[in-house]
C-alpha cells in the first residue's frame, strides 16, 4: 500500500511542476501557442478552470494557479496521511 501512496505522491509532485511550467510559459511570447504549450495547456487548464471561477484575477495578476498548487500540496499531504496508516 505504501508503494501506491508513493506513486500517487510522485504523480502529484510532477503535476505541480507541470502547472509551474505552464505559469512560466506566460512570461515568454508565443510559448503557449507552441505545440508543447498547447499540450501542457490541455493538461493544466481543466484543473485551473474551477479555481479561476472562484478566484477572480487581481488586475493583470492571476493568483488562482498559486491556490491550485497549494491544493495539490494539501492533496499530497492527505495521501501521505492516508497511506501511512497502512
């Protein structure tokens, strides 16, 4: 059971880095329009959409990805707590 928990934690950790890469792509012109950018967007946008509905942007700053990364971190802690019981 611990191996399953470890795998889930690694996947959540990897996904948080994909979200960070997607955020950083907004700093570079036309990065999100590239084929890699579109692939990452197809992975990240469905996850970020509910957070964007709840948290409106503050001017030109969108803080919803930060909250989404925190949610991933809380999920990692929850998985660790659940699978450490076994």
